[in-house]
């Protein structure tokens, strides 16, 4: 058994921990965090209010543009402030440690645990479509526990498994799209070119609400920033991993949704969760659909894996900075934050067994959207407050990317608050609780 010792995340370049995550692993974490639950489930919710092929594809294009703009902004911040922890690190240094703590609190409580649960639930749903005798929650639980064990072992095993799972995911998606395209002789009667009324839909409240689900599907474009201190040459590698991973996912998402809408009727998918399985049922015979259900379940393994890999680094960083949470900073002899990994996985299991899918999705989406909104705005703040700070990477076409991201995300957050007030106010209460915990942690630190 690996010994556990108290440790901290070492600065980039420190030779004490020889093994670092490669650029390939960082890119794999980005891709795997993004491609998962959202793209295989959210179309059913979007079809409730939008049934235009052009507008539906534009949803994914707009979401991809926002994600890419956000990734470019995070690349500048990550290169200038190279430490693990994502928003916790950025907001602590840009605004105030209290702001960083609250964002870390959000990430630690729901930011990764909730998406891990959603991906695992979807894994169980797809697998359950093929093997209904296996309880979906049981399948989801087994997946989380198995991957938790892997990511608690060694850095080589953790990174290697993630790279292979992500490569397999991309191959399976390409195979799924090719197989469906090859067997469907005539697509659904749906226009993918603009038609009358599409312009009004693009600026409607329905479009903004649908972006909630799309933006959630793109969540994860910032994942590599949670591993900054553990990436080889992060100031050079991080921008590449963020931009390439996000761009690749944007193309995949538009292609996948085109295939979904081309192969299956809207009525069959509307309000449904297992979109990929429904598409497979319409494209293939019974045995073929069952096989594709297993394939689609397999796609989600790398998503759960990536969440378990990246998320605990936030808890670890909080544990380094606050005595009340120092247990979370403990690592094994390979430098892996085993306590934080175990805590996050435990919270994911609670979500799996207690909450509904859609509630988790909107609740987590609003909370995370607020954090990323503040972080991207921090690009402007940091340039004003610390103009002389070395910036190995600067946002391409500045200031357009941060302005585009803030406009799209702000519009979406406004409509969540308007249309889904229960989830929005729950998120705000969670943020207030984080502020309370920050005050208590400061009292503990001062008392010590």
C-alpha cells in the first residue's frame, strides 16, 4: 500500500517530483472533461422549445465560440499565474483570497462532484438501456469507485489511463457518426439552412435557456488549469492544451448533433435522456442498437475519469492554504492527493443516490457559470492591476475573446435566474455558505 504523507503542490519546474503530466495528458483531460454527459443528453431538453435544425446547430456553435474564448482567457491567466487550483488560484490573486475561496468552495462541493455524478448517471442510463436488470445507480457507483482507485495509485497509471480512455472516446464517436451516416438512407425532414423565423429564435429567451444545457456540455474547457503545477512546462503547454482541446470538442459537438437530428425524429428525442441510444435504435436493428448502447456507455468512462483526476486538485490547494482543511492536502508517495480524491468521489456518490439529473445540471451550471464569468473578467482586472506581470501567453485578438465570453455567459446567467429561479437561488445560497466558511477558516488560521 502506498504510504501517505503531508505534502503541497510543488511549483512548476521543481525537480522533487520527477514525473509530470505531459501536454498530451493535459489535452486529454480537457477533451474528456468536455465530451460527456451534456452532448449525449441535452438535445432532448432543447427540443422542448426549439425545433429548427439550423438554430439547434447554432446553439452548439455559439457554445463552442464561448468555450474557446474562455479557454484563451484562462490560457493567459494560467501562464501568468502558474499554480494548480483553477479559479481558486486565479480569483485569489486577481481579486481577494475570499473570492478565490468561494470559487474553490463551489468547485469542491459541486463543481466536479456534480458533473462526475451526472456522467456516471448517464453511463448507468445507457448501460441500463441494454441491461435493464442492472440498477442504473449501481452501475454508476461501481464506475466511480473503480476510477477512484486508479487515480489514487500512481501518476503514470492515472495519466496513462486518461490518455487511452480519451483516445478511445474520440475513435468511438467517429465510428458512431460514420456508422449512423452509412446506414441511414434518408434523413429526417429537418432544414439545416436558415428559414423564416430562425432569426427571432436566435435572440429569444428560449435560445438563452437552451444555452444553459449547451454551456454545461462545454464545461471542462478549463480543466487543465486545475493541474497547472503538475504539467510539463505549463507556461508553454497550458495554452496549447486548452485551445486545441476546446477547438476539437467544438467540431465534434456540432457533428454529433447533426447526426442525432439527421437520424432520429424530433418526437422520439424530445424530453428524453438517452439521445444516443434513441438514435442508434432508429439507425440500426435491435442488436445493433444494443451494441451502440454499450459503446455510448463506454464513451462516458473517460469523462468520469477526467473529473476524478482534475477536481481534487482544488481541494488539495485549499488544504495547503487553510489549516482547517489541511487534511485535504495530504498526498501519497507519488504526489497524488488521495484524501481529496476520496472526498470528491464520496460527494459524487451522494449526488448519484439523492438528486435528479436536471436539477443537478442547472444547479451546477449556474454556479460554475458565475465563477468562470468572474475569472474571465479577471483578464481585464489583472492587466490593469499588474501590467508588468510576465505573460508568456497573451489572449489572441484581445479584447474580443473575453468580451464575447462575458456577453454570452452573462446572457445565459440572466435567463437562468429568470426562468429557473429555484436552482439559481440554491446556487447563490451555496456561494454565501462558502463566504461563511472562509470567515471560519480565517478564525482557525489566526487562532493557530
